[in-house]
C-alpha cells in the first residue's frame, strides 16, 4: 500500500471482496449440488427397488379393499404381512 497515493482504497476493500466471493461461491456450489440431489431423488433413483414394490403392493391392497374385493379381516392380515 502506498500511503501517499491519492486513490488508496485501503486493505479492507480487497479482503471484503475476497470473503464475499468465497461465500457466494460456497453458496452457489451448495445450491447446485442440492439441486442435482433433488433431481435424482425426484426421479426415484435413490429408492431401493423392494421399497417401491412394497409401496405398490400396499396401494393395490388399498384399492382392492376400497372396491370391496376383499373383506376387512383379509385386508388387515395382508397389510400386516406386507409391512413386515
């Protein structure tokens, strides 16, 4: 730094710009990585296949019970078996 220069912005200006840039860079990359994670999760690539199969089976069981194809006792037995 030149104490005699007329356009001396001081030491704080450079350090502030450095820290603002660093924080913004960290925020940007964090948001970008979270966005990629969100896309992968939304697509269902992180779910285990057996979990998806169990959810589908429960949904089908609920539909069959709603249509009256099975009675309450059979519904509860099958639901208990699927949740194990």
